[in-house]
C-alpha cells in the first residue's frame, strides 16, 4: 500500500517536473521561466486553492469547522516549539537562529499543500475542502510562535503579524476563500475551466521553478553540515506525525488528516523568510532557507507526502 | 532658468526592507522616490534574492539636511544586519522648491 502510494506520488507530473528541474539545475542547465511567470503562477495557485476552500466552506456547518480550527492552532503552536527544541539541542544553534528556523517550520508551505491536494485527487481520496482556511491559520500562528521564541521587541511582532496577514500570499488565499464561499458551488462552475481544469498543469510549471530554486539551495546544503540536514528531515517526520496524531482527534477524514500532517511537516519559504528578516535581523537567513527549501521541501514532495498519507490511514 | 544643487540619495537593499525604507524616506522629509527591482551581487552574496525576491533600489532627490537625516537613520537601523548600501550623488535640478 505505502509502496504503491510512493510510486503514484513520485510519478505524477508535478513531482517529476520538480525532480528533473533539481537535477538539471545541479548540472547547470538554465531552467529559468520568464521573469513574471513564477509570481503569476504562485498567485494563481493560491487563489485557486482559496476558491476551492471557500466553495467547500459554503457547504460546511460551524460544528464541522470548530475542532479542526482548534487543532490547527494547536499544531501551529507545537510544531515551531519542536523545531526550536531540535535546533537548540541537536544542532546547537544560537537562540535567535533556532527561533528563525522555528518560524519557518511553524509556518507552512503552500506549494507542498497544493502537491498533497493533487496527490489525493489523483488517488480519488476524499478530503475536506475547507483545509485551505486552516492553512492560513497555521501560517500566521506558526510565524508568531517562532518569533516569540526569540523574545525581542514585542511591539515589532504586531507589525510583522499584520504584514504577514496582509501580504500577497495570505491575502490571495483569503480572498479566494471569501469569493468562493460567497459565490457558492453552483455558480462557480463557470470559472472551473480556469481554476480547476488548468490547475495541475500550472502546478507542474510552478514546480519546475521550485525545483530550480531547490537545486540552487542544494549546493549549499552540503556545506550546512550533516546535523542540520538530519535535523531538517527528522523534524519534518516528527512534525508530520504530531500533525497526523492531533488532527485525528478533530474528526477529519483520512484525506483531511493527511493534509494537516503535510502542513505540519512543511516549512515556509515565502511568508516566513520576509517576516523573519524584519523581526529577527540577527538570525542567519542562509540557515533557514537551506533547511526549508533545500532539504524539507524536496523531502516532503517526494517521500514525505506518501508517508503522511500512510500515517493518516494509520491514525484514523 | 533657475538651477540648484541637491543630493541624489540612492539606496540598494534586500527586498524585505522595501516598505520600511519607503516609510522612513517619507517620514524623514523626502517628497517622493523612485523604486526599481534590481539584481546583483555584494558582500552577502546572491542568496538573499532567493529569500525575498530581487533587491530594491530606491532613489530620492533631497536637500543636504534631509539626506543626512536619512543616511544616519539607515546606518543606525539597517547597516548591521541587512544587505544594504546607500550613497549620495550631487545633482543639479530645476524647480528646487520641489526637493
């Protein structure tokens, strides 16, 4: 079962595009997409998953949502703490560097989220569409907890929080959710050719770009030291397990648990880096970007997601 | 034609600082600015571009006092931990009351 899952995931178009782009970049092929395209694709993907979430939200009741929301907040608090503890004790980083990495791991990777959705869709596994809203909660809570670990300049934290929430990634996602919920399932059908039909194709193209970025980071990974690499992989597995175990309590379906586990295991490299740069300028940005983008992201996209789906089956 | 001397203040910084720097410029007396996305490599290497996108270049024409106030503020708040450079170029402008 797990092996089939693994193969299904590895052989999907987005994942193969990612792997090919990583290898091509390591071999110094120039796979850069035209300048504005990656930003357009990421805006499209975020808005499309928002729409999808909003659509399912319009058909959910408050009682469907309340436990998953509480669990999302709990995951947002526990995962950065686990990251911080791991970086302090196992890798022996300074407090501020550990807090910077904790904010990245508490926050989530929207691209990893989109890949797990695509994987579940390909396997016809059911999941609750409103999890897109939980992504927004995790993103914000995780960053705040991570930054609080460094305990400096409380007033700054509020400003950073506002910047993260209003920044383009969360804003597009929330905008999509609101629009999707307001328009409703039936009337959204007219937009399906763009936001549903082209989704996997757009994701494949975007993962080409992500593979290129990860490939460039991978060159630095070697110099980061084995402890940091091992910690980044272990942390994904630990946080994924925590995410699966906690969300099994919330009444989510197996697919929903798999998504929450994947979110818990993922690390942000869009919202978190900017927030950490502003709030914790002393933290070394190379450490967190290398672990989040060079280690955790490739691990999750290839091996992690099948593992979290298997874990979800076990916990539910 | 009335030509006067002013300072062209140029700041090149990592993208994460863009909004902060713009707020600083306005607060410290610049009457306007021009921003562009730029690429390059400096002492901190190119790695920051992958974090927050290409660097930002801000240009503003100001008088000597405002130039000094902005440079002092930038040096005190950002020079230690961020990828940032700032410099002044003397320029001649028409309509000096605008700057």
